[in-house]
C-alpha cells in the first residue's frame, strides 16, 4: 500500500508540474524606429535611441538594454519610454494619423530566440505656449507581439472618458511615458514532458529498489 501510495504521489506530482503556471527567464532588449516622409522624423534602421523632431517639438524613444527577469504569467515588462520635449517655437502642432509611423522592436534571447515588432501611428496635437503646454499625442500600435511561446501584450491607457485605444504621450521633460507589456509565457511541451517523465522515472526506480 505504501509503494502504491508513493507511485500515486509521483504521478500526481508529475501532473502538477505539467499543469503548473508558467514562469520563465526572459531575456530581451528593445529598439525603436520612426518612419516618416517629414525631414527630421525618420530613422534608417532600428536603434536603442531614436528621435522625431520638427514642427516645434521633439519626440525621443529610448529602448532597453538586455533585461533578464523571472516572469510569472501576467507580469509587466518595461519596453522603453517616450520623452516629448517642446522646442523654441511655441506653436501648436497637429500630427495627422497615418503620417508618422513607429516600429517598436522586441529582440528576445530567452526562453526562445526571436524578434517581433509592434507597429503603429501617432496622432494628436502638441502645443506649448510660454511656460505651459499639453499633449493629446497618442501612439496606437498593434497590441500583441508573439515570440515563440512568449506573448507581449501592450498595455494601453484606459479610464473614464478615454475613447482611444493607444498610449497617451505626456508633455513632461521630467516624466517620460513608459511603454509596458503584460508577459505570458508557456514552457515548451517537450521540456515539460521530459521533466514529468523524469519524475515518474525517479519514483519507478524507488519502487524497484523497494521490491528488490
């Protein structure tokens, strides 16, 4: 009876491993790339720091270097930030939708090697008069980037009265706008299967030794 109980416990443990919530080491970095026909607002290639300047303001994106974390499903990952800075010209600037595109690249090393891009356009207005200013500039990219078995779901602004589905870029040189994503990752089925098989093998070995 004791041996049978141990075998049952081993099987249950293996099953629990297969059904356990995923957690994995995620190693990634991010880059940015502005694409626009306007002078001063286009980058030839993705880079860690890129900028879009013109019309009275400058928008700079700073990506992340390599990040190595153990994430639980549903954890928030930092993908970089936007910094909106007014220039000397205090006029209001309207950015029409479909003119300034931005590519946010995620380059992943672990748990699988791969890359993905969240692409979207900016729209809204930036105005700065004297010592005051404001921004209704919104970046609205595709919401989900999947790399192997890891999903990055971008977090968009939400709240009462918010009708857009994008990231609001604030005008504050002391407080950049962070870009974050909810990370969900699942271990590869083969790896989990090997772990479960190994657990059953350990309990089986114990059973044979007991029987001998």
